[in-house]
C-alpha cells in the first residue's frame, strides 16, 4: 500500500501547486483563462477525492482478504 499512499501524496502536492498557480494568476488578472483554470482545478479535486475514496475501499477489502487468507492458512 505504500506505493498507493506515495502516489496519492504526490497527486495532492501537484493539486496544491496547481491551486497556488491559479490563485497567483488570478491576482494578476486572467479573466476567461482564470475561470477555465478554476473549473479544471475543481474537476481534478473532485476526481482526486473520488480516487482516494476508491483507494480506501480497495485497501480495506485487501486487508480483509489478507486476514481471511491468514486464518485459512493457520487452520
């Protein structure tokens, strides 16, 4: 699971960086481009949360399967 967590953290850092870039661009004025970037950022954040939810579910299910396999092997 470490690789999944690392990838998730890298994605979060990238999103944070993108958000700061959008905010900085907004301060300088960007009009239509800013609105487009904000929309893209929101979409990526929603997808990120969805992927985090799925990853959590997968992780929980894998933990359950591993536990059941250990029980079977000990029987």
